[in-house]
């Protein structure tokens, strides 16, 4: 069970930290991902933090988005700085322990948190 929080209305250039709280055990063994769905667009991957691989961040947001995790607290965060209007989206976190041929099958999803960037 995943619950996102931290979204809101932010002015361009502002910052936010989104949090994802997970219930259950063995959180440290899960692959974690942040995704977003912008208005009228398909959901897209933003950043991945696989439990046994380096961080993978979408090229278009590198330098502005930072994914992290705290396994003791069963939490994952997505820090976003220098927000742009095109970052407006519903942001989702996801978790899974299943990876086949290097591709994660995302099994658990939160309900999403809305981030709106506008002056």
C-alpha cells in the first residue's frame, strides 16, 4: 500500500518534495519508481531507484528531480526544484520486486498527488 503526499500549487521556479509512504515489510528489497501523468498525456517514468542498481532519472528532468529512499521509514521521496509549468501533472509512486529481463513490472501504485505549476 503506497500513499503519496506533498503535492500542491507552486509558482514557476519553486520547489517541492513529494513523499511516498509504504506499508508492509522488506521495503528495502523493492524497486521504487516515480511516474507522472501530465494533462492529456500518457503516464511517463520520471525516476527509478532500483534496489540493486544506480538511480535512473528521465533525461529531460535530470538536475531538477532527485529520487531518494529511507528504508528505515519505508519512504521514498522525489525532490523537485526549478519547477516549470510543464511539470504540472499527477505524480505517482510505484513499487515492485519483480524485474524480468531488466524490466520492472510495477505492481503497487499509490493514488497520486497533484502538482500544479502556475504563476
